[in-house]
């Protein structure tokens, strides 16, 4: 599959079939992830592949509790309506763990330690595209409490859970979401 086609056709999947996903497909997705660029090639990511129904249930329940807290503090209606059942439906969840000590040169300039997150985001994008190229649905999910996730998955500092990538066979197709034209989001300095 051409990369431009994959980028344009990939959708966030929130409905999954219960069909198992072969380890060979997951390994290809993880292989794509580790080829992502990262600041100073520090490769600040680790991955935890989750198929345990009990752990998925714990993650789901923690995410619902987090959603409730966010709604109570923000009042955002969309948060209250947001469903998290896909955390239980997706056959595979991959936790993307970032190491805040594996960062770029900005640390010598007194900047924030966020570039490790940029590298992990690039790895996540590769995972989403690799899943799509293999006919799988996927979703980049971040609505969770990091402290609760650390406890559930046994993650110690300086490592942080940054996202979950839900993977499985899509139950139906997701509509194309509107995008602004690149020309409307670009400025040239010549």
C-alpha cells in the first residue's frame, strides 16, 4: 500500500470484531513503530501488548473514572458522551511507554523534557499506518489517568504511559472526517 493512500484512508476505529489478531501482525506493527524517528535517535519507547480480559477491564474502568473527573471539571458535553467500550472489544491494546530520560539536546538549554513524547508520537503514527496496511482497525487513545495506568501495568519512573493503541478487525467502516486544506494551515517564509 502506498504511504499516501494509507495516510488518507486510515480511520480511528471505535468498533471491533472479537476476532483474534495474530502475533505475526502485532510484531509487524511493533517493527514499524521502532523505525520511527526520535530526537538524537534515543528511541524513547517501550511497548506492552495487552490481551488479558482482566487487565483490559481494569483499564476500561480506570478510563471511565478518568472521563468522569474530566467531565466534572470541564463541563465539556462531548466528554460525558464519549464511550470507552472499545477498550474491552479490541482484541489487542498496546501501551506506548515513554522514557523521559531519553530526550533530545534541548535538555542542555533548560527546555522542557517533552521531546521523548514527540518520538513516541511518531512511533504511534507508524503503528496506526502499519495496522491499516494489514487490514486492521486501530485507535490512538489517551483518555486515562497516568498514575492509575502506571500501577495497573507495573511501570516505574522515569517511564510514563503515554497512549494506548487499540487494534483489531474493524466492525464496519468509519466515516472520513473533514480536514482543512494544507494551504490553509501553511505559511512560507522566503
